């Protein structure tokens, strides 16, 4: 399912609106660099964190094998990963092992190429819904503003934004953008976010996307499937 509401197209939804703010809590402590960079940046961009993030490492998993792709290219098999304690689930490539990383609730990396990764960050917030902060385009703009402030960023551009309904009608935002950085070169970033039980859930899927070796259609379909599978349990 493709993302909707591509940047540059006329806005079809209601105008963006900011949430009312009666308090201005201090920003959260910064998380570790690059492992789940978009998620970390969005955490700092949303000024509604309830306290310092408590980020225990996820541990629960269950198998739900699913092959994606075709043709002569290698097929990535997806499996279901569920963290019952933190309350989220997603599909991830079976061949991408889980690694430990400070600041990440869960992190999966392609073997031999750690810059291709899937990261999840969960943090307490003072929001009951992500819509209390703003619409998808507004959140994407805040995310890109934070990305562009980094010295390592050469360019960053939003490709598309959208939203979908998750478990029990939960609102999930999805953002796709390109990033050119002195740390890792050209990348395609897919981010999903939702708020449930006063927790902000952030998924960051990063994959190389260079002129010499652009992101191929089959891999993109896999990454989009991962993006759309991120949900509350």
C-alpha cells in the first residue's frame, strides 16, 4: 500500500493545526546517534515528553514467515516480531538479527551492512494521540527541520506523508524522506509513529539509496510492508 499525500500535491485534508500548549517541559535527553536517528530526532521535535525516556530492550518474538519479492533478485523473508511488554508489533526481515543499542527499544540490522536497519523507540509522553501534536505534514516538517540542523546532513527532502488506522482504530502517521549525509551517504528513510497509553511509538527504517545503486522496487516493497505492519498490540 503506497503512502499518500505526497509533498507538492494540493492538500486534501483539513489545515494543519498545532496542539494547545499550557506547559513547556524541558526537552528530553538526546539519544545515541544514528542508530534510530529519525526516531530520536522526532522525540526531540515533540515537546510533550512526560519524563526522561525509560527504554528497556524488547525481547518477545513470534514467527510469522512471509516471502516478499520475485524475479531473480534475492527474496527477503519477513517474520513477525512482537514485544508484549512495550506493546508493539511489526514485520522484519528474518535474516536481520536483533542487536543491542543504547537508546533503542529494538534494533535490527542487515548483516554486513549495519546502515540498513530497522529501529523502534518507545517513550512516555503527555499526549493521548499524535493528532494532539499536529497533522502528518506538520510532524514531517518538524522532523526534517531537526534533521537539517545536524552538521552531518547535506540534504533532506520529504517524499510523502500519510496516515492509516491501526489496531482498534489507532491513528498511525507514516513519513518517507530522502537523506544525504556525510555519515552513511544517500539513504531512504521510512518512519511510522503513533501514541497509545501515553507512550510515543516510533519506527525508523533506513536503507541505502545511492545513484550508483538506487533502492530497487522489490526491496522497497519489503520496506513498505515493514512500515505498514508497525502497530499497537
